[in-house]
C-alpha cells in the first residue's frame, strides 16, 4: 500500500513539473472583469485539448500545459466575440490579458460546446468524451470521474452533497428516473453530454415561485449516431464455482427517436450480480413527487410484510437473479407524452449467519445461534403515465403504478438456549398508487397547483414456527401453549395477518406573485387514511386442529391472540408562506394550521378517539453568494403519526423469540427540525465544498418497552410514548478538488444522539457518539493506467446507562482500484478492499476482497468483446459486523459467496 501511494505522489509530481502556466485576465470592452469566461488551450499538433478552465470573479484564469508545444488559446464568453492566440510554450510561464468586444451574434457558442465542462445558468454540462480513456463501459464509470460528482456507498449519485433524484435521457425519464438502473446499464460510448440540472423543477410554471436548491437531476444527451437506431449490448457468460456451474445472460437494448423511446434490460445470473434488489423494487413510487413543500404531517404506512434480508455478494452464500424490464415513452403530439414501464424481478438467495449475543439483562442468558435462510421474492411492477401540456398555462399529469409480489422465506436455526427452530413465512402483497396533478397559470400574477395521491395496499403475511419442545417449555407455558404428546418433539404455532390500507392525500396550492421579488403561497389540503388489521395467532395440534393459547399477555383477555382493529386518520390543514428576495437573500417564512381526528376501534366495541389542533411555524433563509455558492437555513415543526401495526392490541409474533402487542393509546410525536447547509462549486480551481448540520428534537417519541422472560431469551415488547425528549445532532462535510488529472476528496461525518428506551419496564439512557472520516485520490490519465486510493475510518462510542462501561468501536477500511487501457485493445481492472473491525481495542473481524477482470476487444469500435472476470479471488469465507443496542451486544458472522471465475462474451450493437 505504501509503495502504491508513493508511486501516485511521484506521478503527480512529475506531471506537475513538466508543465508551464498560462495566466491572464479577461475583461469586456468597458474594462469590467468577466467571470466564468471559457478558456481553452488546444495542442496544434495533435489537435486535442491540452487544458481548459474558467475565469474567477476577477476575470483571472490559469491553465497548466506541457512544455515545448504550440497551443491555440481560445477565450470565449457568450455574447462576446471570441479571441484566439497562438503560443509557444517553453520553460517560462506566459501571461496573456484579453479584452473581449460585445457581439450580438453570440459568436463563440460553438467553441463553448467543445469545452469539457461548461456552465449555463443552473446547468453544468460535461462533455463525456473528455473524461474517458477507453476503460469505461457504463455511465457509472464516467460519473465517477466528473468533478463535483460522487457515487456514495449506496450507489446513489451525489452532486455538491445533494442526492440526484432522477436521470433522464434526452429529456425523457429513464425507468421512472431510477438512478441505479441508469448508472449500471447505460453504455458509456452512447454519451455525448451529461447535464447536471441544479435547482431542478418538474413544472416550469412553479420554478420562479419556489425554492428548489435541494433538487438535482441529470439529463443525458446521446451521440447523434445513437439516435433512431438500436444500441446497447448483449452479454453471455459461464463459469465455475466450488459447488455449482455459473451462468449469466444480460441483454441491454435502447432505442431513441424524437417521437418514441424503448429501453429493454434483461438479467439472468447466479453470480451475485444484483441490478435491483428487493429494496430497490419496493422504493419505486411511480415517480410522483409533490411540487409543494411538506406541510408538517408525516404518516408513513409501515410494511406488514415478512422479514426479508437484502442479499448481495457480501452477505449471501447463494444468489440467483432474474430481471426483465421494459421502459417506453411515446409523444404522438407536441402536447401529449405517454410513458411507462414493466418490470419483473425474481431474487432467490441463501444466507448463513452465526450470531453471538450478549444481553444486557443479567437474568437473560447469552445466546449463540447458527441459522440458514432461503428466501425468494417475485415482484411485478407496472406503471402507466400521461402528461398533457395544453399550452404554457395548463398542464395535466396522471400516473398509475402497481406492485404485485409473491415472496417466501425459510429459516433453520440452532440455538444453544432454545434448541432447533424452523420458521416459514410467505406473503402475496400488492400496492396500487394513483397520482394526479393539474397546474394552471391564470395570468402572470396567479398560479394554481392541484395534486392528489391515492394509495391502496393489501398485505397478507403468514408465519409458521416449529419450536423444540424440550427447550421451549418455559416460554410455551408463559404463552399458554398446549403441551404436545410424548411422540411429538415440537410446538407448532401459526399466525395469519391481513392489513388493508386506503389513503388519499389532496392539496391545492395558490401562488400570488406580488412583484419581481416576492410572492405568497396559500395551501389547503387533507390526508384521509383508513386501515384494517386482522390477525390470528394459534397453535396447531397433532391432529391438525387449532388451539388458541391461553397466556395472559398483554392482559387477561382471551382476545389477546387475535386482532380486529380499524384505524382512521384525518388531517385537514391550511397554510401560508411568503417568499421574498432581498439582495443575496431569499426569505420564506410560513405556517400551517392542522385539525386532526384520529380514531381506532378494537374488536368492533372498544373505540378510542382523539381530536386536536396544531400550529406549525416554519422558516427558510437562503443566501446565494454566487451562482454556485449558497448557504441555506431552515427550521420546521412536524408531527409523526404511527399506523395500525403499532395500535392493534393483540399478540403478533415477529419471530420465535420476539413477540409484540400494540398500544391503542399511542399519540403522535412532535419534531423540531433545524438544518444548515453550505455548498460551493468553483470551476475556476475545480474545488467543491459542502457541509451540512442538523439538529432534531423529538417530543413524545414512540419507543419500545421490551420485557424478557426471566432466564429466557424470549421477549415481549410494546410501544409507548417516551416521557423524555430524544435529541440528535449530525454534521457532515466534504471537500473535493481536481488537480489536472488528479481528483481528490476528503469527507467527515459526525453524529450524536440521546435516546431513551425501556427495558423490563425501566427507562435507560442511550448516548451514541459516532465519527467517520474518508479520503480518496484517483487519476484520470488518457493513456497511463489509473489508480484510485481510498480510506475510511469510523469511530463509535456508545454509553448506555444500563452498562458499566462505554463500548468503543473502530473500523478501518482502506481500498484501492486499478484500471488500464493498454494496446488500445485490453482493459484491465481490479478492486481490493480491506475491512477491520475493533471493539474495545480487540479485533472482532477482518475481511478482505479482491475482484479483477481482463477484457479484450480489437479496438474501441469493435462489436465483440471477451472478458475474464474473477470475484472474491482471495476466497474470503465470511465477514462479521458488530452491533450494540439498548438490549444486547451482538457479533454477526455472515458467510459470503465463494470465489467465482467466469468467461463472458459481449456483442455491441
């Protein structure tokens, strides 16, 4: 590692010393400096870009170019006549001051388009070819090299610290704007321009009356040769692994024309390459984002589905993936746009975990479990959308999206406390979303926006557990199970649940534009929700008959093992916001008034109702220092409401060792939320900085009260409103800078939280202090091999009042990746990462991973490519994670996919 770092520093030093500086000041004809003028140096021998840059606020520019070459220096600014100079670079720096004359013909726009990076208002345009050396294959490979753009650990795209919310191709949403599907599948050789759209607004009518500083989207411009033709690639592969034969087939085909588009993505493999996991599929929301700010009510419908584990190459020992996805758009007229997608996804995987648990409760025995899990999720998604823009004043949008799932899971568990356990779960839930919006500009002073969203959801999880009779006897007695006969070794319990949700969210915004600097926003709306929860928890006897347990948890009520609950929620609200621009500042104070009516009915006879009103103030202040530098402050009050899953009174089995019963008296939690965000992207010196601070205080937080049976690892829990206020403070910052062909980044995250949890009816205080620091440096040479070095250090201190000592954790995670494009035909890539976890100074686990690939194609335009791919080449068998909570301290060893070697053939259309 030290040798590689030294080599990278040596390469940067040599590269820097072999150059001279071109500097100067650019002004207009009256002597005013021109900020963000384009400065381009072209090598006259190779006719390639030698360097490029921009002027700062004083009109100053600085370029680094090679010694002893002849360059054509082009300086341009939109609306000005461009200036050209031929310069001989020798050993000394060169100063060239320029004065540009006004030109109504806008000469120089064509020159601007050749720049690797340009800025047009809120849009940053990257010329894709300027950041490719031949080793790139997908959009993701190019994005990683762009200044100001990052790919985080979750695979999300970040620009100036803000998550990109959607990706479009030539202005059309790509699969609902999903960024992961785009980055993993769009071929790099189809890219012409990558447009980063800051202050993004879906509806142009509202762009001038709202604050959109947190919204970022990306639009991909395709090369002309990729339009009106099918493009993409088809990959087929096979390989060998210790226990099975490997296979892979991945067709990725795209067609774009001005009138319609078609995207087809297929994937069948058992090599652990998951394009969309179950979590990604469930996050598809139909692309509906409200065009007005949140109005203070958070009502999230929790999933009542089965406990499904997300699987990837680092936490599963078997993964089989099937994916077929088609996305289309059609514009029969300039006013009407039709679009949609069809997705079928099947993920089947196996996981093996060994968990060592040290419980806080002194009477609870420590537990060691070995578990094997097999699970499958089959999901179908369909979306249909229509957008009709009658004219510049009227616009209609409608979305319909449905998700239909069939999933099942089986666990075989061996516990040193409870013996052998088998669990089976299955569910066939579905969700249907409908979204409608209408935007009407009555005149230049009055704008109306009507939005409606309807959700229909049905979940039916079914659970079966077989429990060792000899080891589960005390727990069975507490729950009131019937003892099996002498010939039967297991208790068999089953649970059938059904949760139906029907929710409508409607709001009307009216914007009154007072003048060029200010406007008013009036909003009225309502949220109406109804949920039904029915469940039955019972024991199956040897003869197949059902027996209702007779335990007294949570109370002496025979109905405690069944549920029949109806939950109704109503919020009717109105609000006012005033937006004022004053110099560099934008002030947006406001408030909303809410009238709530919450009612839950248990067993059709017990009715609990609460009616109350809330007043929520809010304030947003934005200081726009420059076009690409801003400071934002916001304060907001909100309320969080629970759903029927936490209100239903009867027993629900979360697992064989964890039972839950609801609390019908739960009330909402009240939040105070303060944010301070700073972002700066300086194209003059290619430095981007962002920082974020957040403070949150939660009153009446809904927490859990967990009660362990004496001498047992089995617990029952319920929810309650904490009598103490929870607090959290988080901060994060990142600084990135590009030095010619070197991209660097430094990041830091800080977190402090103080929460209260109840264990065995006694509240304890949990304080968590966490820090993480990251650093990376990567090269982007056109001809030389490229290296990317990364390092992450994570620190955590957890102080729980139920423990005598503070538990300290340290994680070290260095990584290095290498790619080279040699002989204009061979692409070599490798990725190595190392992870060391320490707990209280003792190494709990180390894990290292090495992946590599060798790809050959005759030249960059060749149709055929042959690739040898190896994953987990070091044959690491398992990795461990350490977790501390108010209940227990756990070490989880997870077994991973073995070493895979495969040969792949790719054909490029």
